[in-house]
């Protein structure tokens, strides 16, 4: 989805400990990763050093990206577990748009809002709003990184956005949406709730068909004037 990144300046938003950021560096991009967790960024820097890869890592809130990142990138990427953590999706999109050079592209791959509504399949429970952006308080005792780990109970706040709200936020930020794809199968289920098919893939069964699990959005900054305002 990010296409050929060789020789490109690539900004990875919400990069966590930088694993994917460094994969894009291996593919030849000049990479910068942003996350608001200083611990995650310290781990990312450590990983880059151990891997012998050149990468910049910045501690910042993706709703308030620093001016130093403005208009510096050919590609802005964010993947898997992005917008549900964001209180202000319009500010997030404006920041992504502002980071792009004219003609640069945003690639956002994230959990589909329809799938996000589902808590469990057996029994089937849907307990999240489909969009609206209202804060949802969720008690967690684990981590998405390892389903076998049980952590001390903690409360998280997350925000549901519909496909329409996400696409509209991109448009309001001055981006042109080239493609919004909805994906009905995936090789892994980060939420650990989907049934796995005989072919090893996970799907979201609905009647005799499937609902989308992930979406991918590709949007482009204007070639002449600056997007993001
Ligand atoms: C589910 S993880 C993303 C995982 C990442 N895509 C990967 O593949 O490793 C969500 C990340 O978003 C970061 N995050 C959440 N809210 C943020 C914000 N407002 N600004 C910057 N980072 C944020 C978290 O610290 C966490 O690293």
C-alpha cells in the first residue's frame, strides 16, 4: 500500500517501538517515526542502533506535530491501531497533511470501524458505537502485543470514527482521497476475537458473506498549495 518508498522521505505516525519504521528504512526510505510514548521511542532508537539502520525518532502527539516536520515528507504512513486513540481526528489529519510535500501521499491502514464495534463472536456482542467520536472508556488487563500477558487492570480511553468521518477529515485537511479499500480477510487478528478459516485467514462472518476487518486509505496532498492549513 505504501508503494515503492526507496529514496523517499517517510514519516511513520504512532510508530510504537519502530519495527515497521525500520522495515521501511530497510526498503530504502529515509524514515522518521513519531510516538508520544518516550519509552516506545527510546526502544525504537535502541532497535535502530542494534540493527545498524539510520532513522529519526521523535516524541510527539500526532494531534500536534512539531513545525519541524511540516512539508518534509513524500509519504506519511500510519498502520494498525491508529485513530481509535485519537480524540481529534481532524487535528490528526491536518497534521498528516501538513507534514506532506506537495503531491505527497498519506497511507493509513487501520481497523475497520464496523469490526471495531464487535466485542466477541461467540456469543456475538457488539458494544461500541459505529463512529461519532465520543470517548469510550475501556478497562484492559492485557496488551495487544501478547494475548497471553495479563497486566494490572487499567482504564483506556478510545474514540470510534466511522468511515465517513475518516474520509471527511482527510478531505477537510485538503487531501484528495484516491482510494478507500475495505479488506475482508487478514493474516492475523490483533484483537484475538475473529474465527480463523481452514486457509489460516481470519474473517468477520456476516450472513453468507463477510464484513470488512481493515480499511486502507490513500490520499494525496495538492501539487501546488500546502494542505493541512
Ligand atoms: C497500537 S499501537 C500502533 C502500533 C504500530 N502501528 C506498530 O505496528 O507497532 C498505537 C501507538 O499509538 C501511540 N499513540 C497513541 N496516541 C498517540 C498520540 N496522540 N500521539 C502519538 N502517539 C500516540 C501509542 O503510544 C502506541 O505506540
